[in-house]
C-alpha cells in the first residue's frame, strides 16, 4: 500500500512538473504585474430574484499583492470573492495549468485553460480561463471555490489596448454565499419569503467601471 502511494505521488509530481504553467497565461500575468496600483469608479446593478435594489455606486482600489478593496457610503459589495479580476487570487499559491483547447464566444475563438492549485491553502479547487491571445488579456473566468460556490466572470474592454475591463458580469450561486442583507442600503426591498423558498437560486452583478487611475 505504501509503495502504491509513493508511486502515485511520484507520478503526480512528474505530471505537474511536465505540465508547468501555460506561457500565454504568463504573458497576461506579466501585463497585470506591471500595474502597481489602480483605483476606479463603479456603477453596480444586481439581478437577484428576491432583491429589488437601485443602481449603487462605489470605489474600487487595488494595490499589487493585496486583495482588491471596495468602498461605498451605503452598502457592502457582494460577492467580493467574485469581483477580483487581477488574477492574484488564482495565483497566490503554487498551481499548474491544463490546456482545454478552444472556446467560441460570440463568434470569436479563445484559448481555454484550467488552473489547478497544488497547494491546499488555495481557496478554490479549479478555475477555467478563456484567454484572448490577440489582445493578451482574459475574456472570461469560471472559478469553483471551496466554500463560496462557483463564480463566472465575463469581461468586456473599452478598446483593444486595455488590460483592465470597463464592464464585468458576475454570475454566482446564492446558496453558497452570505449576502449582507442589512448593509445593502435603505432603498433596497427584499422579498424574504421568496428568498427562503426552496430550489436553486443564482444571481448576477453588472459592473460598469470608469475613471481608472493607474500607476505602473
């Protein structure tokens, strides 16, 4: 039994080393790593069946090597885990990548890869990234976390040269996260009966991002 375990560990380590990290992902990471700090204005709309909330406004601040922070006068950003498009959360601990061929979105081809963490400290089990090789940036991510369910981020950019998105659509599983209902603003209506009803629930967040202040 011990020999079988030892052989399995050796094969796993050899495979992980052979696969390594996708070079196109490294190019995108290099672009992102050139940004030392940025801040931007956010306009947020939610599409959740039991929540009626008007558009909200917030400020986003990013510093290299640290989690993205959000601030607003009258509500808490939800879900914070799904709004990090800096790639830091996916690359904080050692990982490997696995090629998944191509994916088609709106008639365009993207390179698909999986990111699989090799360190138990990572808070996700697997992530799928669609890479825009023509513009050297990420077009879509699907992150399966260990505690907060799955997130799908669709990123749109103002023009072909931008590395930071101007619009982000976040799809997530409501059952897996804790929504801070008491901190969503006084002008938000919540149908608690519908919220407690049985059956799977999902939500969407639509972000418009403007007035980037970037320091390289």
